[in-house]
C-alpha cells in the first residue's frame, strides 16, 4: 500500500511539473543557451526559444481541445519581445524584456485568484495530498465546504503573483538606473530571490495551515470507521 501511494504521488508530481518545466524552463533556458553559449543575436535567440511554446500551444488546441495557459503566455511574451527586438536596439529595453515572463505569469495568477480559480493550486496540491486517496478526498471536501481552506488556497497563489510582479518591477527599475553590465547578472539574482521569498512566505502563510487542515479532515473522516471496527470487535 505504501509503495503504491508513493508511486502515485511521484506520478502526480511528475504530471504536474513536467508540463510546467517544458512550458517555462525550456523556453527561458533555451533563450540564454542560444544567446550566451552559441553567440546568437537577441532576435535569433528569441525566435529559436519560441519554437517549443508555439508547438505546445498548437498541440494543446488541436489535440487536447484546450489552451495551454503557460505555453501560450510564454509564446505571447516571446512574440512581443521579437517585435521589440526588431524595432529597437536599446540594451536596456532588452533587459526589461527579460522580466516579461514573470510579469505576464504574475498578472495571470492574480487574475485567476480574483476569479476564484487560483492557478497555483495544481502546482502545490500534490505536495499536500502526497498521492494518498484519503488526503485527496479530504482536499475535495475542504474545497467545497471550507471557506477558510479556499482563502488559504487563494492566498498561496496571491503570494506568488505579487512576488512575480514585484520581481518584474525591481528589474525594470534596475534596467534604467543601474549599469547594463550590472543588471545582466543582478537580474538573475533578483529572480532567484523573488522565487525563494515566495516559496518561504507561501509555505508558512498558506501551505502549512492547509496541510494541518487536511490532516485534521482525514482524521475526522477516519474516526467513525475506527469506531465501527471497535464495536464489531
């Protein structure tokens, strides 16, 4: 039973984070790979890094009959960046472009929170349910019946949305106030810091309370079953 639950948990996490890595990490990483490692120009690097999100978006629409949100966001950002690269050779504008992915995703996350369908839920749910059927059932019950649980769910996404927008704002300010050579490396530090801060705050403020609520819900559901077993014995 334990092995099955562990395997299910791993599969659930892989199914959640696999597409996220393909949609976000691959395009962003390939941009820097083409630009820094292979010496491609900004325009060429952007064009080449747009191939994966373009294919993913088209595949989702044609085969899955639904839009792939992250792939579409990355594609839109890259297309806009290509236009900016074509119209302007300003290196500071290119630095601002690098924060485009964060800002677009941050805005999308906050909009999803306002609509009551927080986007980050599917990213952290596997870590709390651990692939366990009892915890997954408890999650569904709390989602339907607990306003406090839903508030924490929105808070988790909200923290990430705000962090990504703050990172974008910081990099824009830095791009136009600091030397270009400084921002080339400082931009990555700002991004890493924003992600780390969002992880720590969202975990403490939302994920840990939700985990406690899940555990309490699982125990509450199991109590009648234990009572029936005791009576039968």
